[in-house]
C-alpha cells in the first residue's frame, strides 16, 4: 500500500507496479509511505501439489520516472490493432490490411530521431494516422459487451480475515486513483462487509468511496453481507445476509443493490430466487457453474425458477478476473449462447480473489475498443445497465428449474465438521433467543432492550461472516478456523445471554408457587406445534429426585449420573409447562405404581413401558425389543433387522446392514478440501471393528445401548436411544478422528421402492433422483441437504434426520449421510480430533408430508428448554456454559429470575402465541432492526396451499406485509391481535407488526 501525505493512495502488487502523481494534488514535496507485506505463504498441498508457492520477497526496487505518454499511448494502440488482426481469419482481407498498417507505423517510428520521440508530437501524429487507417479498414462487429470493472475479494481463503481488511484498502484506493485519471471508468463492488471494514479502518478513503458512489461511478452490487455459501446456511441466515447487507447500503449510501453478485459460491439452493426477491433483488449473477466437471451448463442468460415458482433473471458469466484485450472480448463473445435472443453480454474485468482490481492497461484497452476490428462493440458499463437493458428488451429466454447444482466441490458439505456444527447450533440458539426476547420485550426496561438488541445484532454479524463461501465450506487456511472458533465462542456467549434474559423475564410472569421444598422449572417449546419431549434437568449426585406437574402427578423419569430425564407431554406451541423438582437426600418414598399410570402421570401413549417391564430388560445380547421396534444386531454392532411393529413390516432391506459405517479412501485429483474423489466408492478403507457393546439404561423414558468401534486410527462411541413415547431412534455419536484423506459415511438400506429422495433445503424441500440414468444424475453422487433426507413409497417411508450434517447420497433407497472427511490442504489440521453429532431414524406411515418429518427434524435440532425459575437451594445448580464444540442444551439456566415465593399472573401451563397451522412454519420472531415493531417470518414447508391463523399476545396498531428488509408493505386485516395469511406452495411471507 502506498500512502501519500498520510492517506491511502494506491495498492502495489504484481499487477499494479506503476503509480502516477499529479503535483497539483499531492504537492511539490509529498510524503510517501509504503506499507510492506510479504504475503502469507500458501500452504503446501501434500496430495496434489496444487498450491502455487510464491518465493519470499527478498528485495524491492522503486524508481521515480517521467513516462513518455506519447510512446505509451502508441504502444497500447498497436497492441490492440495487432491482437485484433491475429483473431481475424487468414482469409479475411482485413487482416492483411491491419498488418500492413502496423508495418507502416513501425517503419515511420523507426525513422524518428531520439529527439522527436522524446518530444512526442510526432509520435502522437503517427498514432492518429494509424487510428484513421484502422477505422477505414473496418470496425466492430454486431453485438455489445458491457465492460464492468470489479474485483472479487475473498473475505478469507489462503489468507486470514485480518489481511482482507488491508486488501480492501489497497483495492479501493487503486480504484479511486484510476478514476482520477480515467474519467469514463466506472466500477462495481460487492460485499457490504468490505465497506464496513473500510469505514472502521480507513475512514478517509471511505469518504472518497462514498463520493464516488454518489457520483454514480461506483456501483453497489451484491446485497448480501458477504458472498456466502448457498448450500449450508439456513433460510433465515440467508434472509439476514440480505437484511444486514442491504440495510448497510441503505444507511451508508442511500440505496440498495438490485443485483445479487455471487461469482464464486459452490452451488445455489433451489429456494434462492424467492429469497433474493424477498430482499428486493431483481437480478442474479454467477460464474461458478462454468466449473462443472461433468456436464456443461446449457445457458448463459436465463430465467431461474425456484421451488415456489419465483423466477429471477440470471446470468452465468464466462469467468471472473478477466482482462480487456481483443482475445478476451473474442473468447467471451464466442462463449455466449444467448446472443441470438439478446445480443448484449457482460464482461467482468479486474484482478480478484485476493483483490487488486482493475489495472491502467485494462482501461487503456477499453478506451481503444473501437479499434478491435471484427469484435463486438465494447465500452464502460455497469451490471445494472446490462440487466436493465435485458429487462427492457424482454427477450424470450430459457428457463432452469430447481437448484443450480455445481458439479464440483462436493466435499464442502462435510469438510470442517466442527465449524458447520457451530453454524447450525448458532442458528438454533439465535432463533430461540430472539423468540423469547421478543415475547418478553414489553416487560423489559430500556437498558435490557438495548443490550439484547446490540448483542444479538453483533452475534448475527459474526454468524454471517463465518458463512462466507470459503469459511463454512471448509476451504480456508488453518488460521481462519482458529479465528472462527474464537468468534463462535462470542456468538454463543452473546446468544446465551440474550436467551437467558428473555426467558427470565417470561418466567417471572408464571405462577410457580405452591409446591414447597421444590425447585420450579419452566419447560418451553419454541416450535409452532404442541410437542412431547424428554427434558433434561440436573440433580445433585447424592439425592433421589422426582418431578411432578401442576396437578401433583409424578412424571416418568430416568436418572443418568447427575442428570434426570423426564418425559413431558403436550407442551403447548410457543408455550410452556411448569414442573417441580423434589430432591431428597436419603431414601424418598417411591411413587406408587398407580401414580405412574398414563391417566395419572401424563405418561401419554400406549408405548409406556411399565416398571416391571423395565426390570426384565437388564441384559443386551444381539436383540432389543421396544414398544415400536424389534431390532437385531450382528457381531459388529450393525443393525440387521428393524421390525416396525406399528406398520408391521421390516424397515431394512433383507440381508443388508443398517447403521453401517462406510469408510473410504478419499484422494481427489484436485481441490483437496473441496472435492470428493469421484471413484471413492471403489476404494474402501476397511470396516469398523466393534470393541464394546453394553446396556446403559433400560428406563421408564428411554433405553440406551452403547457401542464402541475402532476404525483405522479413529474411535467411534455411540449411544443408540430408543424412546418409549416416540418413533424416533437417535444415534448420539462421538468420534475421535485421526485420519488422512478418508471419508466416513453411515448408511441405512431402507426397504421401500422409490426413484426419488426428498431433501430439506433452506425454506423448503427438493426431490432428487436416486438413480444414475443420465450424466446429470451421475454427477450428483453427493448432494446437500439440511435437517433431513427421506425415501418413501406409497404408504410408508423413513426419514434420516441430523443435527449438524449436510452431505448425503441416496442410491436406490439406501440413504447415506457423510459424517467426516480428512483433507490436508489448505488446512493440514482439518477435522482432526473430537467430534459430536446426532443423526436419527424416523420411520413413518405415509410420505414425509403426512408424517410431519419437518417437525420431527426441527424437534431434534431445537431441544426443549428447561429453565430453573425458583429454588430453595440456590447453590444447587450452575448456569450452563455454552461451548461451540459441544451440544447446545438450553437447560438449568440459574439466572435468578424469581425470588423464593414470588407470584406471577400466568397459569402453570400456557402459550404466548396462538398459531393454527399444518405445514406453514413460523420460523422467525424478532424485533425489527429499527426497533419499531416486531417481525414474523413464515414459510410453507410441504409444497401445498394453506391458510393459517395467528394471534399475537401484545398490542399493535397495524400488521403489514413486509420483506427481508423489514419494509412496510400492504396492510393486513387484524382483529384483536389476530390475523390470517394464505400461502402458496413453499411461499415465504414476512409480517411486520407496528
């Protein structure tokens, strides 16, 4: 970076080695400061030696020169004419004439004296004659190239985020410096976070950038906070990307971006068109689909249609980091497949990845674009001008339905599993914190309101930063993940603080007195349907404990160490139940058998196992019987049969093994952290060897079988949990992972007949083929899904749920979930060490819609919160400490929310929000960013039409339709806090209450 008189002036790098000074602007005696930085060495790629290792910088030479502008200008002109001639066919007589014109100019220049060359006037005349001659020979062909200057800047990749702060100043100062010299030059830049970096760290340069934007010479593109991964973040995370990005643009520059700019992201979910439209984005640009390894994506300009039918005008650019020479124009235009429909194209020029941007040579060539004989017309433009002209012309364009699957980088769904887990848990935590905080908001004082808003806002910004398309996919250097882990620690600390504050205030409103010598717990359900759950509460190790409900009925429970697991039935949607924990130090009287009867104890279903049955289940051999299943295991601890008693059928294919660990060598030929070797299935790396199996618990609430396996250099410990009141089977897993270039999957060969599997994606679901008939299907040998994948036939199916995984493959009706990888570049330490995750089987009658798989997947991810609201033994429990690498369990938060004996005004069981819905999900409840009102976000999850009713508990003047930017739209009819909404399949709606 060159600073002049204390201000950022221009970046210096291998593409920008020349800086011009205007004495009228920098003064006669400018103070020059050069910030030296030896780039972070790119890590060695031990597998494919793909890394480009730059030698260390050992010396720098700088010269103060006075250029011969006339000769330099002639050089640029001759370059353009020469390169244009080369591109013409040999049979084209224009080529001969152009070459002859260059020879004439060369001969004239050779005849000049040194003095004439130094003076320059004769050189300018020579150039003018050459230009006139070229224009007589020919001009541009049909077509138009919109030349858009830009710089793709990765927030982190082969460098840490802290270096991107400096890259931003270097790149943006170069843009400003070149704009001083080239008055027609316009520039486009994405990622509001980069502008935020500049505002904080280089305010003087930021002021100059703001001036350029106001002049109309600097275009804002990319409305998302960063250019995120578009496979892994939740739907709400993508909405927040839009909200935070567009809101920053509006507040700082008085405008938003209508173009989503995602050149380098590794595939695009099928719900993105609607999400973008929800953020006031009209156009979409990418380049990455040109990287496909199997099929050529068929369109460059097209309408992309999402799962809900929303269409967005989309452009697949030929590349990024391009130049402006005639060959670049030629190759770009020749690649364009929609020129017959619309004879205009956009070319993105400027160095990127690590920034740098446009060079003066690029601009000089554009200024001479009319001399590119035989090439389409080209000139300075903006992305907005390109898209607006398409919109005005209304050409008939092809349509692409579904996701934009990138046939490459399939390993990014799995690499750096801990980072992905932190993302999922953070998304869950912040939803909970916002929901309960919003409901508690009217009872908060102004200081608490401001504190919660600030901490959650800052936490969200870190979540969004870590969703950048080289961080969350697992494709950045080691330092990025050291920083990311530290940032997630802040995210969880702030989120937990906000959660506890909101719940504590709500707890004060509930009547909890009346049970002497007990500790009251408020059990909260954040989901939009009534649910039953196993709730975890800590107890003293030296006590016997039991729990009763508001009617004094004992609730069934199991004790594991100092944790008590209680079955709680029918917790209201967006509501709560109050429980009372009694702990007796010596020998408390056991509840009578009749007190455990379902009618007396809220035990719930006929699946209740009596105490006598529990006493008989003390030995685990190779079979296990529950109220729902008969399960058989082989000598390796794999499931060989799961008999579904309710459906009266086998779940697994005959002769196959369920919960089988598939272990492969995984050596992609390029892009180690990014890719999965397409031949991995041919390269098995061994089988898991069972070391131990035992019965941990045969209880009143659940049964727990524990297995321990060794697989190569790693160890897997897993608790298989059979619940007495739920069909869900949990596989709670810990892995101590020490592998190199391996891939670990788990598989379940389900006995159904199907040619399609359903996967959850952000704000919806998507069907994909389970066969490999075509090359398109063969290329999708690993796909992305969120909390579930499902295979079903008419009348029966099985969903595989998870709490932090994203990579799947389904062949036939065998579902496999990718658990761990072990890449070595660009992070040699990736995924080594301890991992925790849970996946679950959910067999069901009917298809995934009828079985409410979405609800069951949400329940796995959103544990019921058990909040201690009152205790006669205040030192008994400790506040939970959130750790991003561990489970986020919202339990026993001892925040002192209520004093002993205090009274509330709400009953012991109740709901704050009344919500009547079948498949529409109320996913988000939050305070508006401007502090003026409440935002509710819904989506239809099953692909059907539905009408919902919601009653809000707090007074509001008017409900409005809104969007991701929380803008006030059309008013909605409401009566006494109640309003209705009608949904189309997979539709997203946002409501603003003011």
